């Protein structure tokens, strides 16, 4: 038998050629990371998930203790995209009309006119979302799912892209309200934000000491226009997902419903969210196809707020993330 081994050049690897033009998408998203990195140290996972949500046109809930840059990261992300931005501080006395708007009587023409509320923007930052009661939370149900609101029998469409980024503190419970499960299910991701490492903490302190800017966000420039973002979202929808990976997504979701440690499993909306999110992670990696690793990376943020740990296991200290990890280890990875 002839030996052809010497005819193949060493260190030769097959080159990957994307079937979808994604160069501009990747370059601009890297620029967004660079702009945010001018102010934020570390928190790579939070930034990656926020960018994936941006590409997915999905809403995000960020949970973390005070002072870990939840709010400022969301504001910086909004600043890198050329869209309208609104910030709503949720408080116990906030009413639905304070968010959606209200009808005001115009004396000149003797008619009621609808005055739009702060929800009528492309990028909405809701700070401390769990500070308001269920009545106020319910005002977000329609707009988060259907990108519209209905007032006095009239429908008002939101301008695309439309993204809600909400923050909440998991430690403080006095004066807070648990978010309804129906509302949690409308968030594409729930991102858990932890403390920085020692080296990152030192860099944070050094940056603050050396900074001469009154407002640190002034250092951040716009990178992406609204039209470009819409194009990127359209590109993400075209990313290829093989049939066996679609089955893999379904197996993960169905397993949450059959898991003995979970009181509540994930709905089909979670499967759709997992599909969309995995496409976005593939796009962030410059690929036009989804891999099992993309699905696994998206699973925690997509599922952790959609499942409920049984009371017995919760008392034992078992968390949703640990159960999701067990589920992912149990299911055979398709190749």
C-alpha cells in the first residue's frame, strides 16, 4: 500500500468559509465590546449574553447584588446602538399609566389625546423591576410579548428593534415583589452577575483613580445604527440548525418537565428561546451554523428563570443552575 502521508503539507487545516456574510456583524460587535470595555472591567459573560439578546431581539433580566455594574452596563450597551433610549425606575407607587402613557383631555378640540409613556422607545432600561407590585408588572405583559400596547381600544406598535433590559437585586426582599411567572417567561435571558476577581477589582479602582471624566459613559461612542441592527437580526435568523440539534433542544426542554427535582418545567417558549439564543451565540463566534456547545452555553440563561426547584430540594440548597447542568450531562450530545 502506498503511503500518501508525506504528500499532505503539515499544519494544513481545512479552511472554514461562511455561507452567510458575517464579517461586518462580527467586527461591529467586537467594537461594541471594546467601547463597553472602556468603562466595564470583566463581566465578559454578561456582555456576551447582552449582545446575544440584542441579536435575538429578546428581553433580558439581570440579577446581582448592588454595585456589580448591572445598570451601567445596560446604559453603555444602549449608548453603542443608535436608537431611542428610556430609563424607568420602578418604585412601589408606580402605576401602569406611568409606563404606558395616558389619555389627556385636550380643551382646544374637546377630544382625548393619548400621551405616550417612556415605554415608547427602542431600548428600555427598567431599574429594580421587582420594586413595583403585580398591577404595574402586568402592564409589561403585552408590550414585551407582542411589541404593542392597547389603550382605549387602539393598538400602538413599538418601533423595532425593541429591547427591555431589567435589573433586580436578589438579596434585599423588603419592599420587593416576586415577578409573575408569566412575565419571567417573556425574558429571553436571566443573567446572574457575580463579584469581580481580585485583579479585576484592582483594575476597577485604578481606572476610577486615573479617570478625568465627570461621566464615564462619555468615553463610549455609537457603533451600530438601528438599520444595521435589524440587518444583523435578520442574518441571525438565517443561521443553519441541523435537525438533530432541533431534537437536542427539545430533549433539554422536555427533560425539565420530567425532572423530579423541578416543581415547574420549561414551556415550548423556552425551546424557541433556546433556538434563537443558540443562533445568536453562533453568530458571535462568526459561524453560520449552530453547534451543541452554542445550545449548552445558552441553556443556563434561557432556562434558569423558567423552571422552579421543588421546595424540598430548594431547602437542601439545590439551585436551578445545578439541575440544568445535570440535565445537560444526562442528555447525549449529538455529533
